[in-house]
C-alpha cells in the first residue's frame, strides 16, 4: 500500500471543491425542499409545520437472536468471542 502524500490529498480536495462549486453555480434555480404534505397544494400548507408533525413509533419484531462474533480490547490485547 502506497503512502498518501500531501500534494495528492490537496489535489483531490481542491478537485472536489471545484466540482461542487461548478454544480452550484450552474444550477438555474435554487433547490427547495418538498412540502411536508404532498397531497395539499402549496397554498394550503400551514404556516407552522410543527402542528402537523406526526410521530410514528414502531416496535421491533422479535427476531430470533443470532450469535455474533464480538471483539474488544482487554489489557492491550484484542479478544474475540461469540455472543
């Protein structure tokens, strides 16, 4: 495995920044998020979205427990066991 030098990291970071800047500059209209209620028209959406927020709590179905291999460090050594 070759070592990563600073010039290569800088080249990759600047290249990503150039691509992101070009993408934002060429976008004709600023992006807007979708409204919370897709079935309503834009004029019927309430001013306070917190009032329409719905909390959905789902219980996890009981799934047969499977043993899995778990590793941890103890006294500077890595211990792996089935749990």
